[in-house]
C-alpha cells in the first residue's frame, strides 16, 4: 500500500506595511536617504519572516520632515485608513519612535489597531507585547522617546530665547525694509534695504500727518507705496506696476514692530538688537503715543455704544416676558475636570457663530482636553433631553417619593405639560448643572425650582426626577462638529445623497453610450472627479439604503467614503464601513 501523503499546513498570509518617518527634511533630496534606509531594513526583516506567511505590500508610507509628536501625518493617516479597511495585518517600523513619540497617542493607536486585529513590530527593538513584561518594556521605550522629544523642543526654545537676548535675528517673516543676514551661520544680523527703508520711513511720516490708519492707507496707495518686498523676477516686475494697497492689519503691525527701532521681540519681551534701526527714537515714540491715544478713543466710544445698546435691549426685554437668554447654559456647564464652559462667539461672513468653550482654552491657550462645542446644537440637544426625561418620569408616575392617590395623576400631568411647554425660557431654569464627560452628560435639575413649579416640598420629589444621565458623543467632519446624544433620529447627509443620485445618472449615461469626456463636459467637471464619484453607484445596496435613510453615520461623507478605495466585493464594503 502506498503511504498517505503528508502536506504541511501553509501559514496564513499576513499583509505587512512598512512605515518610515524622519523629523527633518534635511537630506531627503538625496538618491538614497534615511527613509530609504529604514524601508530597506524593514523589507529585509519582512523577507526573513516569509516562512511565517508575511507578505510585504507594495505601497510605501513615508512621512519626511514631520514630527512624531502628533498623529496628524499624511502617510500615517493613509496607513491607518488601510488598517481600518482590513487590508493591513502588521505594521513594520525601524524603531518605535518612528511611529509616535507620545504615550497618549500611542495608547490611542494601540487601541485602534487592536480593534482591527492589526499588530506592529520594530525591527531594531525586540519585545513581545503579548506579555506584561513586554508591554512594560514598550512603555519605557516610549517614555524615553517622548522625554527626548520634549527635551529637544525645550533646548531649541532656550536657544532661540538666548539668541534673541543677544539681539540676533532668528528667522520668521522678513520685515519690510530689511534683507536677510549676509551669513546666517556666523552672525544673524539683519541688513537694511535702502529702497524698502524709504517706504517704511514714509509710512511713519504719513501716520504722524494723517493721524489714522485708514487715512495713512489711502495716502500710501496714492503715493504708490507697496507692502511687497523687492523681487527682481519678471512676474514681480509686472505686479509692481500696480502696487497692492496696505491692509489695516499690515499697517498696524508695521507701525508697532520694534525691529524698526533696532530692537528684537521675543514673546512679551523686547531686547536691544544688533541690526541698525530705520526709525529714530523721536518718531517712534510719537507714533506709539498717537496709536495708543487712537485706541483709547475707540475703546471709550465702543464702551459707550455697548452700554447704550445694552440699556435699550434691557428696556425692550422688560416688555417681552419669557424671552430666551442669549446663552442659557452660562454658569451651568462644566467639563470632566470641573472647568466651566463659558459662552463665546465668532463672526464669519456677517454671521455670528456661538460656542461654549472650556475656560482654560481662553485663559491658557491650546489644551487637547478642552471642549469647544457649537452652542445652538448643544442647547437643542439638552432641551430635547430634558423634555424626554420629564415625559418619561410623568409616564412612569415617578414624580414623588411617596405618591398620593389623590394628586398623583394631576402631578404627572403637570410634569408632562411642563415638558411640552413651547417656550424654552420656561425650561432652562429647571437645569442646575450639566457635567460633560467623554461619552455622557450628567444633568442635575434644580430641585427647588421644580418643587416650586409643582407646589411640592423639596423632600417630596423623587430622586429619579431631579437628575439623569445621557449618552453623548462629538464627531467632526471637516470643519463641521456634530453632537449626538441619546436616541438621535437618523439625519441624512443631503450632499452625499445628491452625489449618489448623480453617480447613478452618470452610470446610466455611460451604459447608453456616452463617453466619460462627454459626461464631464456636460457637467462642467473634470474626468477624474466624475470617475472617482462614479464608484458611489456601485456601492452595496445595504450601504446605499443607509445613505438614503441617514443611518450610515455622520462620519461618512462623500470624501471619507472615496478615500477608503473600497473593493468591488459588497461584503468587504459593508465591513469597511462598519455596518
């Protein structure tokens, strides 16, 4: 008898992607640079694991000249999109700090990779993250990487500060009237450009004569003065024939820039510079005094106008009972650190956009843990949550600790009527505090106000009535922020729906015999734009139904779907979109 043949089980294929990064762009123009060296070492490591089923993907993910202190890197984001789509099972890096130098970012990165069953390996640092000792080793390595990055940043800041204290020019936008240092490596001292210096002196003289920035701007335009620096190219000479006017901001910055007085500014400090001044001391002091006087007059005029306007609005509001306040959540909204969110606004395109912002973002600047939420969305979300809570307590007859048979029905109706009150101004006083946390909202109601409205004693109120929690998420799409809480109804994306309908119309036109060029010409679009959006017509039916119903998820815009480069297989498409 013939012995049965033995076949060894082939290892499962593991798709590997190599990620490389270099903090500076120095040397990247060379034929074989640091990114190439990292990629070669990683490719050799993948080849050595071929017996384990490792297979190197052809795409390269290189970030040159980018810091590891943030995850916002083009190649890394493209790689993470591939991971989310299930097309990468192993990320190979030369060193762990090439992936990230931040412990917080690394924790989020590991969590994201684990959700998709993706791992990573460093070819020069041996560790195994499946054991507690291996994870400890990894965290130690990352701690040192983050420490190194922060020490390097501090060293650079200290060097810049020390150089500016010596009066040296440390780079940045070159001011009008000066040329860059002749030899920056030896002496960072600005050199005067005689032609541009005449323009600067003329602007200071014009301001002293006219007394206002707008009049100075008009006089400068009439005199042919331009904010452009000297450029001897043909295009620059053509542009110089029609000098561009100074803007209000440019003029103010120029007239207050201490570099023209021979000084170097570093944050709030000013140090004597080693370069020659363009403006003498008397002219400089006279201009600064006139600018301060003008600013003081404007502040006084604005304060008077605001005070008069506020008095008029307050008098008008007396005749409008129930008028909703401008920021009804002011003094009531707190984040997870206990920091209060304060009302803020910005004006764009003659429209006012209101926000609630963590106070530390206003007083201390950037903070990744701070909140900046669109006020109208947040107010509508909380108002709906409050109404739903009151209705549910009324339906459950959960208003009093010990319900009374004679008044229970009447009290439940009063709570339901309060929930359905058309004037939001009658509902905002019911909210005492709102604590905002990642994933949820904790709302505490004013027990005294509720007891007064219902004609009860505070101790008679059910604890379930006076406080509740609500699921809460914040999602970004481009510059738009969406707030989602509780059982939010589906909200279709009209732009995505419109693009889906267009894709079907284009597909029908192609089937009828029209060419892609003809469709692009009739739609006044490029062929590439038509080709990319045409793929929407071939999405899985389940995905298209979700787009039409609005259940796909607010994170999936047209661009977000197209960036995934979805495969033709419908099952893979559904998996990639998380349906």
